[in-house]
C-alpha cells in the first residue's frame, strides 16, 4: 500500500474514508474508491473496523452525490448551455442527453456508482437533467450501499495484496465504463432514427 495512504489513515482514520469518498462523489477528481479500498485493507490487518469503514463510505457517497446533484440542478445546466459549444456540446446533444436520462436515468445513477469516471460526474449530470430528487436519492443511496459493501469486502479480502487489488478494481471499472459508453451510444442512435409507422 502506498506510504501516503498509510500516513493518511494513521492520522485521520474513518474521516479519511468519509472525506475522500464525499469529495469524489461531489464531482472532484479525488481517489475516493482507492481510499475505501485502503480503509478496507487496513481493516483486514485489524487497524480499522470493516463495518464502520463501509458505513462511513456509504454516508460520504450519499452526501457527496447529493451535493453534486444540487450543484448540477442549480447551475450545471446553465454552464453547459453557455460554454458547451467550446467542447462540442450542442443544444441537440443536450436534448439527446435529456431524452437518455428520462428513459434510463435511475439505472444510470445506480450503475454510475461502479464506473470510475462516471462516478465523479454522474450526480452532476442527474441534477442538470432535472431528474426528480426523490428518484435520484433512492437509486443513489441504493447504489452507495451496494458499492460500499462490494468494494469494502474486496478490499478486505485482498488486503494482503494491494497491487492485485488495485489492478482488479481498475480493470473492473474500465470494463464497466466501456459497457456504459456503448449502451449510451446505442440509445442515442436509436433516438435519432426516424420512426416508421
């Protein structure tokens, strides 16, 4: 395990898990999943409690995602509409995104939890698409619980081999990201096809 992670946990313990996961889920590129893995691996060696690590990660994930959701709801859409053209996002793209989120939003919120890149921006996108907050909260909290338990158990069971653990989680996240990207492209292309009666 990297020395910086050991130092972080020796000083801050569960607070490091909470803050790391919260910041990642609020939309900042912080290695929240790595922090959860490290906390779980340290639980394997008896330095932390695995149930407390998973509960702390769940709380951080839910609070962070709700922060990201409300940032997206309050200002994210306006920023994209104003600056999107500079990165190739047109009003038509936004309409397609809205249609995709209308049809697949709850599933996307749940699955985004397990996809490294999407986990950082998923809540912002959900808020910007005007998804209803109670729907978001349910799928977000469900995903946070499952994610925290799954990653926590993986970190605990593979706590003796940090390199294997990072490699396994990295590959899983990459595969999930590719699958989600393909499904999004297919859904957008289907939406573009003219309907025949």
